[in-house]
C-alpha cells in the first residue's frame, strides 16, 4: 500500500478560509485584527516572504501594514518603533522579519515585542506559556505541523516520536507541542550519537535540520509518519542526479527552473512511510496560514484579557 501524502497546501487553504470567516465575524463587532510586519534591509528572500505575508493578510480581511527600514537603522530606533506598535491598540500582531543585520541584537528585539502581540511565538513569555501548557501564541511552523496531524486524523497520544533538530523556531517548540499532546518524545541533533537508532524507533518522525537527504530509508521505521520540515534548494545537475537517480521528470523540472526544492528526507524514505509531508507542498505551505491564525488569535486573546481586567465579560 502506498504512503498517504499529507497535502499542506490544501490544509493551508482550509485554515485561511477559517481565518477569513472569523475576521468577518469579528468585523460585526467592530474589530479588525491588525498585523504589522517590520522589515529591516533588503534581503531578497525576506522581501519575498514579507510580500506574501502582507498580501495574504490583506486578502483575508486583516488590517495589514508593512514598515520597511534601511539596513543601517540603529537598534535604538528599531526598539522605539516596536514600543509604538506595542502601544497601538489597532495592532494585534507584530512580526519582525528575520534575519536582522549583525549590528542589531536579535534576542533584544524579539523580547521587546509585547508577548500578547508576538504572533511568531518567539518571546520568552510565550515559550514559557507553551512549556507549562497555557494558552499561548505558538511558533507558526510547529503549530502548522500539529494542524496537519489533527486534520488528517493522525493520533499523537502515546506514540513514540522523534524530533531531529533543536532550533528555537522549530525543534524545541515542536517537541514541546508533541509532549503536551501526550507523545513520548526524543529530541536529536547534530551531536546525537547513533542517530539511526533513534529514528528507527519513531512512529512519528519530524525532521528540521536544513540538511538535504539527511534521513535515508534505512533510518526509517516501516509504517512511520514522516514530517519533513526541511526546505533545501538543489542548484546543480549533479545534486539533482544524486538525490533523484533515474528520475528524468525531476531532472526536467530542474532544467526548466534552474533549481529544485527538496526536504531533509531522502525521497526514497517516503516509500516506507504510512504518511508523509512532501517538499514542496507540505509543512512550508502552512507557515503563513498559521501566522494569519495567530493574528486573529492574538486579537481575541488581547480583548479577553483586557475585558477581564476591568471586570467585563471574558
């Protein structure tokens, strides 16, 4: 029996439609969730991501705003802008596009964002809330993975799960979400000895390392669910031929586009899975949808907290 493909693009479309309907509902109460994205410099990849985020938020009815700053902006100036956004009640979500220039302390900037407006889920307060199982704003990519599992009816409770990667953006929050959902979780990384011994035990294997083809078929348990968070670009014909031997269709795609996106799993690994997320069209498609979800969630959470403080309805 062939493995089931977990279509991230279709799930992202579902989530966006749910966000659009919720924005319409909030508008009936005079509430328009607002997202402000701050972009420093002119990194081409960042500009593409930001344009997509702003465009999607506008399409879904959110009040979207983009603040573009020169690469020489000082840290003090950026902090002042964030403080103004923190104080602006029309802004529900603040996103500072990474990476930032070297002269700016990224951690200081992320910590300057109001935790209740931190739609990236990177602030230590939100990290702490997630760790102890409180309602919080969760990093978009791990939250997207959980939506894939939930919407595809893939049970997590009681399962042996392995997370390969320990980044603050994906690996750590992903492992915490799985743990909170009742899974038994092992976290592996580049210093893990005998990595295959861990991955072969996993009923659910999540990989986010940025190393194309790191996980090979011999490292995968038969019937496992494979979640590929890696998005890597192959830029040479030799890379494509090594990654996809005897696959003229992939080679033709590479020749047409000049590059090819692949994940952290070797493609042959998917044959052993019961289900897997493809690259592209898997987890990556969900990140912006979950950002929109987080913005609406922040709008609701902020108003509920404020209402409770003055004795109003929760």
